[in-house]
């Protein structure tokens, strides 16, 4: 039986590494990141429910909003946020 997912996001190695650097991920976000599948070209595929990605989005936004991540990680975090919510118009920092 093949499992179907609500949502998928493909990340570069750098973007995935930035997610791995986040400490204290919510449990659904943690599971999403830890079960990512390595694809060709050193890309990582995150697959899960909308709820899983909402959890990850909250963690990514907290890293950005509270400036918890190193400044060098902000471009990757902003890209990840855009992958998860592509229709959001507020991408400025």
C-alpha cells in the first residue's frame, strides 16, 4: 500500500541543513524533517500533512521573527517559508 501525502516540498542540501540546525522543533515538524527522503542531486523531499507543514512553518517563522537563527541562515529560512506558503505576499524581512 502506497502512502499518500497532502503536501511535499523539495529542499536543497543547504536548506535541509538549516532545518537540522533548528533546536526544539515541534514534534510534527521534527518528524517531517527527520523522515525526509534523499533524492538525486542531493535534494531532500519532505512529505506530510498540512498539519505537519503548519508545525514546521511555525518553527521557521519563530526562527526568523525572534532572530534565533544565525543571519547567514535567514535566506534559506525565507525560501523554506515561501515553499510552504507560496501565496503569502509578505516575504520582506
